[in-house]
C-alpha cells in the first residue's frame, strides 16, 4: 500500500565521506541496483551510513538516481531532500515514545511526496 519503503544503506556500510569518488559511486550504484533487482521496483531513498554526508556525497547520491536521503538528526537547519533528518529507534522503547518519534518524520515524508497521503476508509 506504499506505507513501507525499502531504501539503501550502502552494501558495505562505509563512511561515505571517506571514500574516493569511484568507490563512492560504486557503493551507491551497487546498493540501489541490488535492491531494485530483488524487489522489482525502484529504490529511491538512502539513509547515509552513520548519518554522515557532505556536499560531494549528496551530489553523488543525486547522480546515482536517488530522490532523497536521510541524514543524522540536527545536520541542517534548512530543508533539503538530501539531508532529511532521520530518527533512530531502539529496542524496548515504549509505544508512546515510538509514536512521538514518528509523527514528525511521517509529516515530513508526506510533504516530500515520499509516502501516500492518508486515505479515507472504504
């Protein structure tokens, strides 16, 4: 129903900012291709391993064909599709804590057009 999206996280979980341009391109393309092959649908999202990114990595992500990228929280004061703050979830968190963490993220994703808007029951 479009409420769950499988995204990339890079095959070897490297520090993307430390890779050469060629290795960065390979990591981004390999991960995207593997997910698309397995799921038979486009992979448009990536979460930066360790939340780390810089202008070069963001540009490479765009060049690899991703529509948006999730970064560690607090990395950007202005909105950017390639620096969307992500939320961490931990074992044994209460349902109330999980709900509180997801409200803002879902709202941002909907504003980006990355999730469907709420449908009325049929």
